[in-house]
């Protein structure tokens, strides 16, 4: 799995950092001296202030879009790794359950549950890897969902800015 640009052992910590950054970009100051994002009061700042605020929103939205793309890749990479691990574990379990691992003297008297237990113990490490990857998929899906929600929230804020500017343009074009 090292063929991807983000090693698997760093996926979970990376996606949590991306969520933190996306939350800060949408709801925090994000190292911006002008503070948090919001739709400014048109009367106070005028059209130029709304346009300036739109540019601030757009810059942060571009970064959240990049984080969303990274989270999407991480989510799908983790899902593919989980499917591969499940496949390997299933095959190993099937081989272990059909092999003659039990003491030949007691083999004729073993139950299905005993054979299943032997196969499960033989594939325990692979099952542990499936469990670890299941958790990783869950974390990446959660991160992707949060970042996607923040992206659409910021896109709505951007659309609000654009609507205000279009209304200003429309109002100025009317003959009164």
C-alpha cells in the first residue's frame, strides 16, 4: 500500500488534521486578521466590502476543496485496503478450516465449531488487520462527511455574497 502518496499509518492522523483545518477555515479565524467569515452588512461596508469578503470566502473555500479531495482519496484508499484484507482473511480462513490441522487421532471426532475455532485462531492476525482497517474506513468516512458538509456550508456563504453583489448590480441598473 506504500504506492500511495500518504502512508497508511498516517491516514488516520492526517484526516483528523484535515478536519481540524476545515473547521477552522469555516468557523474560526484561520490566521486571518479580519477574523471569522460571515456575510457583511452591506450598509456598513458597501459593495467593495462585500466583494472583499467574497474573496476571503473563496480563498478558504479553495483550501477546503483541496482538503475534501484529499479526504475522498483517503476514504477510497482505506476502503480498497479493507476489501483486500477481508479477501485475504477469508481465503486464509477457508484454507485453515479445510486443512487437516487437528490431531489425526481426534480428527474424526471434531465438531464444526472446533474446526472453526482452529481456523479462526490460525487467521487471527489477518482478522485483526481487518478490524484495524474497518476502523480506519470509519474514521476516513467521518472526516470526508464533515469536510464535505463544511465545503457546502462555505459554498452557500459564497453564493450569498454573489447574490448580494448581483442584487446591487440589478438595483443600480434600474431607472428610478
